[in-house]
């Protein structure tokens, strides 16, 4: 129950163990088409090119930045947590000039600041931001930010690694250009794949580059010789066959449950967990209106050794939660309710274990009150 990987369901684990076949086997090519269609549905991106890159979420970030930016291009990048900082580093490596728009960790990206940055003298080629900041548990206004990018003639890059599958992601409604994610968060598949969606505008911008992208594996033009399928597939890299079985199965499970049902489940488990944590005497970091249901950032109470609490949970309860990063190091815990880990059982497990770990350090929160508040919230 940390910031990912989340629990992988038995059906996805079973899919991973199917026999490995060739990456150009006709049966596998059928599966590739189903995965592309599933991703297009998941991203709400019927007119985007959707493919899973053969590496974790950071691959999507790297592909977006390295394909869209060339030396000398201007990029406006929003930083309100760890992952915005990583995008700034990558854009610099691509040779771009970067304007970083900074907001305090624990708050969303400010549209006013982004508007001001985009209104500067020179046209920005790219606006990049993180939809769901996993380091803080905060959601930013993706629709508003993509609209600003459009108005200023910039291509948008949206990090949906933690948001996809937990809260609505709608590439078509946002008119977003490159949206990327990872499999180990709300999709509840193992880490190792990065689904991406690219708009027609993004594909055209990549085709119009003056020089080739500087990384070969994620060069979208080359990659599509394998994933595109039109006019026949040719070898580009050996696809991670079994990992793709797992992604396929997690997409099937997602649509069997139903998109709205999945989002409602995440929201309900979040409300239940927060009710329990507050009854225990703990406080959330983010303001209620910006909170992500799938990533709950809880303040460490005064006088508590936070690392000891995490060690206790792992040793006594086999339960992992996340630590704070950067300026939040030592100050918060990050509790994931992602995908298969968003269940009443997980909420109760976490509250029970956390109450016990805190009590071991003399903290006076009552476990029974926490469980009662969590259950009451679920109507249980
Ligand atoms: C986890 C995460 C990433 C990086 O994904 P990896 O799979 O660890 O490479 C990027 N952005 C956000 C918002 C994340 O939560």
C-alpha cells in the first residue's frame, strides 16, 4: 500500500505465466491490437496512437520529452513534486531551454503562473505537467492546463502514471498531446510497461523534427514500425511478451468491472481510509479538494519516528507504505489505494496495523474508533 507497485491480482499473475511466444507470432499480433484498442479506451483517446513502451513509467516521460523537444526548443515544465523535477532534468538533457513553474509541494499547479510563463516573449514548444503527483497526493487541473497549452500553441505532455485507472483521464476531452502512464499503479499489473498516447499533432511534430530523437528505443517513428501494424510489422525490439499478457489481463479486468465502478471504488476507499485516519488522530497533508483517492499523504505526528512505524508495519503485518520524498522526507507517509489495493480489506488492514505501530511508540489513537469510522463511511 505504498506509491506503487500495488497488489497484482491472481488473474493477472496467472496471465503472466502463460507460454512465451514470438513477438511476431500472429496470435501475439492479435493481442497487440487488443492492447492498443484497450489503451485507447482507457485513455479516452480514440484518435491518438496508443502503445505500451517496454519499460516502466519513466520511459513514457522520456519518450515524450525526447521525441517532442529538440536542442534550443523552449519547454514550460510545472514542478510541484518529484516527478516535475525529473521532467526538468530530462528536458535539459534533450537540449531544451526550460522555464520551471514552481508550486509548493502539497499544492496543485497554478494555472495563473503557467499562463504567465506561456505568455513570455518566445513561444514554448511544450507544456509538461504531472496530473497526479505521487510524491504529494495532489491532483492538478489537467483539462485547464491542456487548454492553456492549446491557446498558446504548445504541445502538452501529461504525466498520468498515478492517475490512469484511479481517477478520470480523458485525452480527447483535454485535447492532450502526449499522455503516459505505468502499469504498477492503478492498473495493478507488475512494473515494467509504460502505456502512452500521442495525438495527431504530436505525431506530426515528431515527423517534422530537424534531427533524429537522441534515444533509439523510444524513437516513436521507429517504434511504430513494430507497433503500428499498417503495411506489416517488422522487428524493432523483442517485446516483453509476458508482461504484455499481464497488461492485457488487467485491461480486461478493468473493463469488466466498468470504468465508473472502478473510480467510485477508489473514491469510497479513500473516504473510508481518511475517516479512519482522522478518527485515529492523524491529519492529511493535502486540502480535501485536491486529494487523490489513490495516494493518501498523511502527516507524521509530533514525536513519532516515522521510519520505525514503516519498519513495524513491514515486519509485523507484511504491509508496505511509502515515506515522504524531498521536502516532505520524514514528515509524511504515503498510503496507496491503487487498483486491486483499493478494497475495504486493505483499508482495515492499514488502520489496524498503523494504530498498533503508533501505539508501540506511545501514540494515543484508538484503533477501534478508527475502524468504526472507516466502516461507517462505507455503510458497513
Ligand atoms: C511512479 C511515477 C513515475 C515513474 O514511474 P516508474 O514506473 O517508477 O518509472 C512517474 N510519474 C509519476 C507521477 C509516478 O507516480
